[in-house]
């Protein structure tokens, strides 16, 4: 079956533009409409007419379920909330934010109330209870993250495995044969879907190229100066010449401080690449190369897919991965060790 994604790619436009052209909800440029119509005809695409009929009964509100827990890293999470709200407003939608730690309760409430047209799911856990609930309710649900059980779901995320492999390859190409990774606190690998994917992508890439690795957590729950310094010392004791960081902004700076206290410079003594950072790593005391996580990219795509579902162009279930890109600011150097 042809999907709206294939039509958008063939016409060279976004998914939401295809939805607007087919539903008539917004004006679309004549040339753009012609390209879409041509793609529809050539591919034999047929949107769901029943869903289009419901367009007039919309509330123009999306629910965003983002449970706030004691260990929530507020700056990162709020960056995604803001990016989702901006993308929604661009599509004439408002956001109803659900922050109850019991995420299922809020999701059930809005599904039964008729207050919203679709649900966007943030802070996705590997065994997220909202997965089963999304299959029970009638509202379209788009996951910004990838749970273990993703059958029949529509998910959006950065390709974290590929991002980690890109970091490993950059360091290996510079001659590094022993590379460490400093990850999030240990609890994050149980509660979040992406840290294990970064670690796995990094270790697979290194193994495929015959490079040794060492891994340390930034702590058990909340990183401290002491746990960060201990992790850095442990990695250096393993003989690493480069480190991949996948952790919060304050941990990045803590690593740089620990290296400076040890008399080591970046990139002279240690090369560093940051993976999945949603902050500006070039603004740290030592600018760091990064493969960033850009909230706007995944949130805009999630909103587009929700709009498409409501316009009768239901997205094909699956994981929509965003390709990573490398930002070079000079924190990687060749090594002779």
C-alpha cells in the first residue's frame, strides 16, 4: 500500500503539505499542488475518505503527554515541549500538556473527553505503559521515541545508533584504538529508550573496526562532581585516548573540568565527541564536536504525521528515523598512541 510519506518524497514536499493539498484545509501553491497530484496519480495513492469527513469536527488541540518525574532533566524535556508547541501552532494547533507522573491516567482522560484530536507521546520508556493504551483508544498517537514494543505504532526519533556509529568512526579515522564512553546515570538506561541505543550503536561500530571500548555511567541517579570525576578517572585508567559523551550539559562541563585538573587538554591529549546533545556544545569552556539531537526536527515530523493522520492520510506504522549530522569544532585530533 502506498503511504503519504512516499507521496511527499515523490513530490519533494513535507507530509503536512500533502495533507493540506488533499484536504483543502490550507491553500497550496499551484505548482506544488500539481506535483502532489502527479505523485498521487503515478503512485496510485488513495487517502482514507472517512477520516477526511471528520475534519470539520476537530478541536485543533493536540495532547502532549510528558510525565514529569523526580529525575526528569527539565531543560532537555522542556526543549521538546517548546519545539512541539511551535510545530503545532504552525499547523493551527494548540497543545494540552499532560505532566502527571501516571501518564496513562491523563492519556485516558483526554481520550474519553473529546478535548483533543491526537496525542503526542514524549519521554518514551523501553517498556512504556502508554504503548498498550495507544492501541486501545481511537485517537491517533505519535511517539517521539522508540519503545521496545513498537508493533503498529508510529514513532519518530533521531537515529541514535547511527549517530553513535558516526562518532566512533570519526575517532577511529583519526587513529584512536581505545575509546571510552561516558553515559547518562545508570537509572536512565532503565527508564529511557535512547541511552541503550546510543551505547549499542557505539559498541557495535567499534567492534566492527577492531577497536577496544570502555563504558562508564555518570552516576547511579543524579550525577555529582565526585561521580563524574570517578568516571573520568576510570576511563583514563583503561588507557582511552578519546571519549564519546552522551550525557547532560553539566556532565559535559564536569568532564572538561576533570580532564583539566588532571593536566590533560582537548584535543591535544584526549579527543571528545558529544552524541545526542540538545544544547550548544560549542559554548562549553572547550568547544566540542557534536552529533546533536535537534528537538525541532523530531517534533515537527511528529506533528506532520499527526496532521496527516487527521487528514485521511494515515501514516504507515513504523519508526521514522532522522539522519544524524556531524558538527566539527575541532575537539578531535589524530593520536600517535
